[in-house]
């Protein structure tokens, strides 16, 4: 018995779809899950393990490498080579771990000459390290020329509370602007690309690379920097006074909000 053409086509389609389905299902599936927070409270951890965990935080979640270098002069922040030894001599009466902890959670307390106060508190968004992570990071910094003796009890219990990891850190500040229109402002009226690289925008390296600005700075800093560039300080190793002081007044309110919205996508 001859089958109708339409039926033959239907059988062929089912067979092809079945083959594709079998092939797709045979590929190992990778489940995407957010990275777990580091928690060392209540557990036994050796100084070596703590330092290793801190180094990982330094290179990843802490975003420290964006501004700091170890063994070479950074473009935005001091070289951290030997900081574990230097920290013990920076302020009389303060140990290395005390200086380092305060520098991480209250950066404005210890401004290195020649560098503007642009570092955010590491236990608050956008970095938002928890107490264990600040402990490990401090141990890693101590290990750079010093002795690792920081304990969890040295880290204030309030560190990371309310602004650290978890749900509180996951919440992002929402700016009522259009990031796509803001990119156009960056490329056009704002003339930002004349001095800055930003993601896929090549720009000119007269000013700092903004490709990860939202990862290392708060929305408040970004908004203020546009309105008052001089007042917010000049990033080390870049010329002062280059960024237009009247940029905020040259942009319409909508353009300003759109530009901020675009900059907050640069992570």
C-alpha cells in the first residue's frame, strides 16, 4: 500500500525531531548556580588555607587587582608589595592587622599621599565581602611581607552586616535611565570616549579605563564624579583637570541619568 506524501513527510519530520532530541539530551547538562559565599566562622582553618582563600578573593570577588598591583606601580592605587610589613609601621600604636582591617572597611581613614580617596568599603556594595572574606583578605595582605596573625575575632562583628553578601548584596541600585541612550551620550555629547575606554568602546587612554567602573565604585561616586570631577579627586597617574568641570551642566537631566545608567552596566 502506498502512503500519502503528506503522511511520509510527517513520519520523516518526527524521525528527524526525535534524532535531534536524543542528541540534545545526550549532551551533559551544566547547572548554572551562583558562587557560594566563603564562610570560615566556626571551622578550623590554617594560616596557609586562610591566605590562599584571601588571594582568591583578592583576584575575584574583591576586585582588588583592578586598582592595585603587587610588585609594580598601579594606575589607580598603591603597589601592595610588602604591605604586610609596611602596615605595621604606618601608624604608631597600630598593628599591621589593625591598619589593614581599617583600610578595608573604612578606606578614608588611611589615604596614601598622591592617591585620591576613591576606594569603597569592601564590606559594602558593590564589592560586599562578608566577615569571613574580609578576614581571609586581611590574612593575604598580611602575608605580603608580614606575619599572618589575624583572627576572626579581630574582624568587627558588624562587618558585612546589612551590606555584605547574601540577599542584601544582590540588590542593585536602579537608576531611572536608559543605558542604551546613555551609551549614545558617552559616545556623543558627553565626549567621554575622547578620554576613556569602556567595554567594547575603544576610547583613548587619556583617562582611566571605565570597563569595570560599576564593579569597583558606588553609584553615588559615579554620579558625583560627573557633576564635580575636581572635587572627587584625580585618579593617580592621570593628568588633573582634563575631565570637563562643566560636564554635568552641559547635559540635560535626562542625558545625565541615562549616562549614569550606562556606566552602571560596566562590570
